C-alpha cells in the first residue's frame, strides 16, 4: 500500500485521525499566518490596549497593545517549532541509543540502558530549573530546545531497543552480518526501516511533551521572554493580571489553541499507533463487523 | 461395485451399543464477516458441515492449518466471538440429562453445562493457564461451581483426580511457569476432566510437545476416555496421532468436511485424494527420497475456488470438479466422502499412494 | 459495573462533604480585630527564624521589623505622625561633636521588652559590640568600619567614638526602610553563638508580640501587647488592631481576588491593571491618591543605569543619544499605564523633593542646551505631564486631574523630548555610523545593547525596559532585554555583570532634603575594579572628580544644614550633563487598602505615613487605624 | 528464591547506579553556576550605606570560612559525598545557618502526602475504570469517561491546573485556591485540621488526577482488550468461570504487572507535576522550596532538594520493583 492510500483509508475509516489532522492543520495554518502579520512580533503598543474581540481585532488586543491574533500566530509558530526541534533532536538520540543498544547487546547495552534508566527516573523538572539557574538569560529558545531534547529521549529509546532486539535474531540480520556489513550499516539500512513507524508515533507524543515543558517553564518565567511563545503569552497576561482585569481573551485564546494542538497531535499519535499495531487494528475491524 | 469395497465391520463397532449420537452437527455454517478498510470480506471458515459423534468414542479431526478445524470446534464448543458467527445450522448435544442445542441456550445454561458436561482442552497448552496464579486456583475457578464438594472436600476430590492421572498433587501449589511443557499439558487435561465431562474437545493437545511426552499425553487421554466413558473430539493435523488414538476420523479441507470414517478404514482405504495425500505423506521406516509435496497451497477461505475446493491441487480432477461442489456421500458403510471421482470410482483414488 | 455505580456515588458524597466543609471557617483570631497585610517576601523558607541580625536567615517583613523591633530614630517618607523626624528609642536627635568623630545618643527611658525587661543603654551597646565581634552578621562591616568604641558615660546616654569623621553616622540607626535594630541583650547573652540562634519566639520591643506563625511560612500573626504604653509607639495612643497578620497571598491575581473577598486588608503591590480592577469592583477600596494614578510614589528613582566601566558607554554623547531616543510617554503608558511620576533629574519627585529640587531647577532645565556637533538643541519639555494627562483623559475620564499643580504632582515636572535627529547627530559625532537600517560602532561592529530587567520580580520595570528596548531597536540599534530574577539580579548588579540595567541607584528619605543616604556611596572610593563586587548603589560604577567634590562637601556639613540643598542641586545638574543614569520616574507602588474592617489608612490627603506595608515605618499606621465594625 | 535474589541484586545495583549518576549530574550542574553564595550574602549585608572594597574583602573571608567553601574542588566533592551519605546537606545558604535537611524535612510531608494520595487515587481509578472499559466495551458511561479523560490527558499539567484555578477560584469560588491549610487554623484540633488540609488539597489533587487518569485509563483499556484475547482468559470463559471472577483474577491481575511497571517509570514525571501544582496553588512543599531556592541562588538547598527527589523517586521505583514478584511470579522472565 502506498502512503497516499494509507492516508486516504486512515482519513476515511479512522475518525480520530481525521479530527487530529484537521486540528493540527488549523494550528499549522494559524502559525503560517505569522508570515503575513502587519506587526513585528516583539513590539508593544502597536494597537490600542485592552480591546475585546471585535471586527478589527478578531481576538482582541492585549494590555501591552498587541493584537492577540497576530501575536498568537507568532507564538504558536515558535511553540510548534520548539516542539518539532526537540522531537527531532531527541528522536536522533533515542534512535541511536535504542538501535545500538538493541543490536549490540552485552555490556554496550547494559551501560546505555543504565544511563537510559537514570534519565527515565530522574525528575526532569528540577534539572531543567537547575539549568535555568545556571544559564539564566543565556537560556534562549534554542538552548532550551537542546536541553529539553537531551532530557527527553530515554523513554522512547527503550521502546526502540526492544524492537531492535527482536530484529537482531531475525534471519536477514544474520545474513548481513555474514556478508560483512558494519554495525552502522546494518543498523541504518536493515533495522531503521522497521522502527520508523514507532518513531513517527512517538514523535507526536514527544512534541506534546516538549511543548508542555516549554509552556510550563515560560509561564513560571524560567525562559527567555523576548521570543513570543504560547507560554510567554500566558506569562505576560499573568504579569498584567489579565484574568482578574477581565482581559479574558488574552489568556483564553492561547490556551484554547494550544489545547487544540495537544489534542490534535495526540489523536494523530494514537491513530497511527493503532495503524501500526495490527492487534488493535483488528479489534477495530471486529467492532465494525 | 460399491458393495465389493465395503470393509468388514470391526468387532468393536459390532459390540458398541447403538444409541443416538452424543453430538450432532447439522449443516453448520460459521463465517468471519470483516470490513477491512472499506472492503467487505466473508471468510467461510466452517462451510456446511454435518457430523455426528457417538458416546464413548474418540473422534479425530484432521486437516492442515487454516482448514477451518479450529473454527469448527470453537463453533461446536459455543465459544465463538465476533467477527466469527454462526450463519446457519445447529449443534446439538444429547447429554444424559437431556438434549441441548448450543445456539439456543441462554448464557447461564451454557455456563452450567460447561466443564460439567462439555469440556475443552485448548490449543497452546503453554498459555491456557493464568500465569500469575497458582494452579490450585484454576481448579477452584473452573470446577468448584460444578461440584457439590466444597473446601477441604473439594481439595481432596481434585487431589484424588490428579493421583488417578498419575500426577503429584503438589502441582496445585505451583505456578504455570514452574512446570515443564508436558506437565502443564497434563495439568490442563486434568483440569478439563476433573468434573467427569461427557464430551471433551481436545484441540491439538500434543502439538509442540516432544515425541516421548506426546506419547504420555496421548495415553493419558485414552485412559481418561476409557475410564469415564466420555466422548473425545480430538483435533490435530498430525495423522500419526490419529492413527494411534482415534476411533473415527474426519478430514477437513478449506472449511469443509471431505471424508469421514473409522480411522482404520480411512487409513486403509482413503476415498478422497486429499486424504490419500495426507496418509501418503506420513513418514515410514525405509523412506529414502523426501515425500513429494502437494503442489499449490490451500485456497483462501475468503475467495474459495468454485466446485470442489480441492480441484486446483487434485491430480484426478475432472471436468465436473471445477463446476460442482461434491456432496458428502456414504460410499462404504460408515465411510463418507465428498469427491466426484471417488463417488464414480473409489478405486481410482487408491492408486495415488 | 456495580463498582462503577458505587464509585460514582462515593465521589459525589465526598465532593458534597468537602464543599460543605470548605464553607465552615476554622476559628482563629477574630477577623474584625485583625488587620491582614501582604508580605511581599512571599513564603518564608525558614519560618521559625527571627534572628534578623544574621544575613538572609529568615523572613524580615513578616511583621518582625515593622511591629516587633525598634531602633533609635525614624524618618518618614511622608509627613509622619508628628513630623518627618521621629525620635523613637532615642529621646532627642543625634548629638555630634564639631568634627563629627563622636556621636552621643540620649535614650528614652520607660521602654520595655515584651518579656518585661527594661530597654537600656546596655542593649544598644550589646547590639553594636556583638555585630562588630561577629563578622558574619548583617551590620558587622558597617559598624566595624565606623565605630572605634561605644560606651555609656551615664545612664540613658550612649557615646560612639568613630574611627573617622562621619556626619551621617546616625543614619545607620535611622529607619527609612529599615536600620540597625536593637538586640535584647538578656536574650542573646544566653545563646552560645548569636549567629546560630534562631530567636524563636522573638522578644519584641514594639507594640506587638508574636501570636503564632505558619510552620510552612505563609503567615505570621502578631498580637497587641497588653503593655503597649511601654513601647515607643505608645506616645501616639493605643494601636487599633488587636492582631496583625502578615501573609503570603500568592501571585497578583490571587491578591486581587483576596481583597475583593475582603480577606486581605492591605495589598503591598499589584500590577496597574489589578489596581484598575479594584477601583472598578471594590467599593471599600482606599488608595494613596483617590484618583489616578492611585499608587504611592516611593522615594526611589528607577532609571536606565549604564555600566560606566563598559567602553561602549564611556562617551557622554552616546548616553545622551540613548536618552533622547526614549519616548517617555510610551514608557509611562507601557509600564504604569500612564500612572508614572516622571523625573528628568537624579532625584525622585516625591515627598518634599519637588519643592527643594524639581521646581527650583525648572528654569535651568528649560534653558539647558546640548551641542550635537551639528546643531544646538534644548531637549527639555516641561509639558510632558500635561500631555500624558490629555492622553489618559478619554479613557479615565474624571479620574484624571485638571488642575496643573495636581497634574505635576501626579505625572511629574516634564522630561526630555524624543529627538531622533539630535540622537543621530550625537551618535555620528561619537563616530557611530548608520548603514541601511542598522547602527554600527566606531570599530565597525553592530551597535548592540542588552538591557537587564528583573522580570517577574519587578513587572513594571520589566515593562518599561521592554518599551525602551523597542524604541532603541526601532532606531536601528540591536537592543534586547535580558531577564535576571531575584538574586541573579542582585548578583549581577553588584558584580557589574551587565551593560545597562533598569533599577534604582537613587534612594532618598523623601521627607528630608539630605541626599547622602544614597549619594555618599557614589563616591569613587567605593568603585570596585571591573568584575569585582561593588558596594551597593553605585551600580553605574561611575568615577567623577566633580561628584567626589560634592560628596566630600556634604560629609563635612551636618544632616540638617541648609547647604545640603545647594549641593543637591549641583549634583542634579551634574547628572543631567553627564547622564550616567537616565532617570525615569518614581517607583510607584500600587498599595491597595480595603476599608471593610479598618479605616484611617494613610493617603495623600492624610499623609501621616507610608502605606507600603514592608517599610519599617509603616508601623505608624497601627495607631491611626480604627475598626469599622464593632 | 534464588531467582528472586538475583533479581533483587540486579535492582539494587540499578538503584545505586541511578542515584549515583543522578546526584553527580546535579552536583556538576549546580557547581557550574556562576552564582557565588558568599557574594550573595555580601550584597544582602551591605545594602545599607557605603562599604569600602577593603571591608567587603574582610567580609568575604569570614563568610567563606563560615559557609565551609574552602578547599579544592575535589575536597569539596569528597566532603559532599561524605555528608550526603549520612543525610547531611550542610547549611542552607539563603537561610544560613539552618540545615538544608531541616528545611526539606519541613516541606517534605506536604509533597509526599499530596503525591501519595493523588498518585494512588489516579492510578487506582484510572486502572479500574480503564479495565472495566476494556472489558465492558459497550458501556456508555465508560465511553464518555474515556473521551473526557483522553481529552484532558495530552494537555500539559500547568494549563489544566490553571483552568481549574480560574474555574474554582474565580468563576465559581467554592474551593480554597491557595495554601495547605487555613490561616491560624487550630492545629491541636486534629480532626478539624485534617479536614482543613483535605479541603485545601482538593484542587491540587483533582487537577493532578484530571491529567493523570487518562494515561492509566487508556493503557489499561488497551491492555485489557489484548488480555481478553489471551488463551487463559478465553479458556476461563469457555469453562464458564463467572465474568466478575475473570475480570478480577484473570484480566486485571495480569494487566497489573505492566501498569505497576508503568507507575514506576512515571514517578519522575509525577514528581514534576507536584512542583508545578505547588506553584499554581501556592501549596507548601518541596516544589515551592525548590523554586524559591533557585530564585535566591541557594545552591546547597537546590542540590539537597534535587538529591532527595532523585533518591525518593528511585527508592519508590525500587520498592515497586521489589514488590513486583508479588504481582507477577515470573520475575526471571523480566
């Protein structure tokens, strides 16, 4: 089956996938709008402050004199990008660790897995706060992405390792070994394709996770407030006691948008998971019979 | 012509009490109905099967994997779940306390006859016992509702049963993973027979066991059957096991029963080309060349060939085979087959071996 | 499925029970006899620690330094209960000898500690000597540097012999925000190590003693002493509230909610928006100004502080250019929503300062001229306050004053007109060039400035900084804010680890023209080498001989000498010329008071005290508060 | 028994490795900080009046001595381990000279209590309902619950807590939104005080549950829908064993193993949640302490809290691992 047909079938028969895709596309479209924004993202007092949603400002304006809609387009773009960057970087680490650990086994596996388990168990939030404590204003968006990625690979590496381990005993691996292929080549050419589906579904979850981290840290003021992000918007709204001041649109829309993104990505992840796991796919078929 | 071929009835059969059969399966059809990404599919796993099993006999059911034998016994046991469903036909048991149609019973009534009258030894003995609980609990869960003995009496009853089957009652305290494969299979059989059921379905109980263990398990089943006078529906693809154990034998191919008769008769004079092939492929001492495999593979049950389902692989196929599905016809006394060729000339099939 | 039904029922019951319970109030101290104030320190990490003489060990504004402790003198940033100057434990003003090497204190007799022991000269001597002996204690270095010996020649008299002349030595014992508090000798004597003694429960010298405190550090309750007459506050009559609770009410929105629910009588500070909400929704609200801008101007002066040791800012023309790029109206709107009291000179426009400095300097400011190299400009605009008032009037309506005097009081006496043209000329004069849309330094690098702000800790100043950076950026300078919160700010500020910074290096008494409180520390003798820890306030690390001369002159005259005003004006002019800091405005604190339970709060009409509840002198409030409900 | 011992020693070694590596990471990270606690104190102590550079140098010397910051980095590292092994983290630098351990001990009961209650409730309810939903696939209530909890699940905890705070603190103010107990509550009246604590913990616990329950629900539901196709379940059904019995002893019992392991793996994340809860709801505890320690640059306190949290979480994981054989006797299979 080619990819397009899988996509068509998923869309037609998997409601979760369809809803998820629509939600993510809406969010992505809003993020793309940022390129057409009439206002520079970091400037304040470019519009009259505290205007409720109206024709001119569909989502209202903030107490900092920013248009909520246009601000939101930048915020969601940066937030989304953050999630994608973290997911991408952490996928590389978890793939490397998972595949090598699973393929090599023995002491390599043991060492990698004890590091892995440390990362699984250690509470990440204090560590992130610690990094902020050290880096302080050096804690830029990119830096935070790298650190988050360095902390967010362990859980999935274990998953990939278990698949790699089962691949190791398969016939084609043995053949490859006998034909003198190097470890790297075997892992990349022979094993990678088998773990890719799992990588895709964990990517969605990882984006969710990292965005959650970003939002939480920003709202608590542990990030760079110059870059507009969803967390940053809530941070500024809190700074201006927007809720008790009745500027609800400043908080509500970012929260709604980010919830849309979370649910969208999550639905994509579970529907893809279902697609990958034949057992649950069958149970869906059975359910419809 | 046909009369010449009639085998001499065995003394066993002559002595057997002629009562009504314990199990009567009548024109049973059970299909899987599946919608796979928009395509409706119907898998005819059990397609128009009729058979009867008498009291006090071991009835063997043979066939390749995916021939529908597992679906058949699940249907007989009343243990089907969607997407498998009964489309037509009936499954009737004539138990000592009355006749029951499996698909006319309420869930409570079905529960009541299970284990007490109708018991089941499932395929894959390795995984049929709850891995996280001691074996003792399995006996309690399964049998306690069906016996009057409670508490210590019940334990004594179970222990007596185990001893009768030459098993150490200490296994009750064990977890499944602590037992060997053979041991687990014996325990499973003991579990299935603890209530002296009238009818036992044994689904591939010896598959995946090594030969010596297999022998022990088989003799155990034989012993139980003789001691309790139960009937056993014994399913395996291993023809050698059938030859050693079963009284009567049914052969399934692509969801249909293609031949049925006393085991001895079937082995001596297979009427269906497929049966003949199965028997000829049995290893014999002195074989040198590897057995010739049958060409082609079993048909998809979702899209079976028209006419006789075996015809694409049959060395004797004739024109009619491609068009009409052969009916099941008794060619020799107690020996039926569904084959146009055999029905025309039973002798032709014999030459295959 | 039965489980499911049972679970639903159980959850329902549990929820019903708990909501019912949450309505019932756990009885504590009676609400109508208690005043509840915000402690801006938040949750106290180490709640059981009351030894304020150690560094950083426990809470300070928990009511401890406001209500339980006392010292020799107080200076009120407003008018005071009985004048700005208050002789508290001292019976009269400090008495210096001619060359300021000796200070004599006459103590007030009849003041008792809450455990019944009388306060005497021994306590004062013990306080000084103990701190000198233990270098890890809070005021140790200051006392050690100044005090040669301390003795009591006769009862109720204490004489300090100083190591070198110091005409302002008394300020160590004079509360503006706080000062060196008296230690109870009879209590501390018994402790093995005064630095490791937690002083729990504290023995108090003020009118209140500790009633109870939260072991988790969220609240402290103080109870009026039965013998309140035997404290220094007793002279002004009986304090109103029987109990005073200093609590951590949480983030700003929770503070607003708490006050709307009448669970918090005095909010220390909130965002301006929160204050506007309160003015709209709380009929019982009392604020310093009855109308806009509501807030109390503290005698501190938030400014853009240049790190003068940074080569980029050593040219006066560059500093002036940056000042002329600031549109102060936008900054005022962005930070205080217009509720800022502006000042173009290095002195806060609060208390008595406008009369002493701002008004007399108007003429000089108006005629002040800068030479951009291409032209001469008079940058001062005396009308900025009016313009802000006009800008606010459409939305704030009659809350905006119309009387010019009122406007100047609320919005300040003018500021610099934005003048990008002059700024361009000044920068070009300094060798900077503009290529495309960006400015480059004389050595060809992009002109970049980082402005350090405190983020969450001082949201108003963070907003001001963000606006200023935006204005610089729009001009073509690569400007950015960087956030340094909490001690990070303290650390980097003290180490000179910043380019520019929004903070205040100017703090005054407010009610007294003497500037030495901050000015003395601006002397070049205190400037540390780059990267080394700087003594506080001279964050700009500015060494200027002219300034040193002014400071040295101030040192030789006494606190109340008339000449201080003249010297102060010289200082103000010097700052305008040199621009080592760009003064912006007074630090306005949005202190919100609720009159549901108490009346008689200090306000601009009745300015007997500073209402901001973490100031040591906010204790004056207690004697004027009257219960609203019997 | 031998298998169990082997398993035990493996787990113990793993525990030791995780704790050792984790603490070293934090030690390294905290000591990379440019913040100098001595300078912190100097800035606090000198904030009144002018102080000459010589006086500051004098003070610096005495504080270094006082804080025990002398010696080479290696000596400090060794000393650190010596003290940690006896549970001593030295004095807090932002609440000097109060020992860090004393500060942590005061905060710990709140965090542990909140976490224990919310985690166990979440885990128990999520698994129970998830199990039921997997077994009784057609129940409408359970489906509705599934949709709700799954909708909440992917939303980051902060956002959910924030929304709860707005709803119950602002729009419909029925629950306390801040603190662990009412001010000046009478702590000697144990019953009233306990109820007071319960009422104050409702929002934190509910919000933690709202986010956490979906994960367990979904995990359990898919586990159960797989387990019901396992031979031993099918076989038990064939044998006419009662559905309730099958649900309890066959399905749930077998799903328990993976879910318990899952719990162990989630504990770290759950602890993160607690820190955020304490921030949002102003709840006392280790999280608030950590944040304030970060803000006040008190690295010995930060180090102490992080160490304690690593040890606590790994110990909880170890405990779960050690109890695991009770749930699944096939230890050596793992």
